[in-house]
């Protein structure tokens, strides 16, 4: 891996767990950006990781949050920060 890579994680949550999941993810130290979405996925977050182990540990911790149904994780190849 490069020095660090940015990851987009799309997260589907159960409706009754929206508030606690939102609070937990919005306050997580690894989250650089947090978005509420409309569609299949309810939350999108951006994180930066330095190692594959960091990526694995963060994704594993996200998946253990009660109410999370599914996650999709994508590496950001290129982009422009506005």
C-alpha cells in the first residue's frame, strides 16, 4: 500500500438503529467524512488507512456495530478535494 489510502465505505443499517449507528460512526476517530444517504445504503464514510491491517481492523469494527446490515468498501483511486 501507499503511505495512506482513502476508502469509501457504504453502509446499510436497519431503520430502528439509525440514530445510534449514526452517532457511533460520526464520532469515530477513523472517520474523516460522514454522509447520510438516500437509497440502498444509508451512510457513507471516508477513512484513511496506512496498512492493510488498519483497513481490516476498521472494517471489522464497523461490521460489529449493532444494526449494521451490510457494508461495501471501495478504495479511492483518484480525486480532487474541493
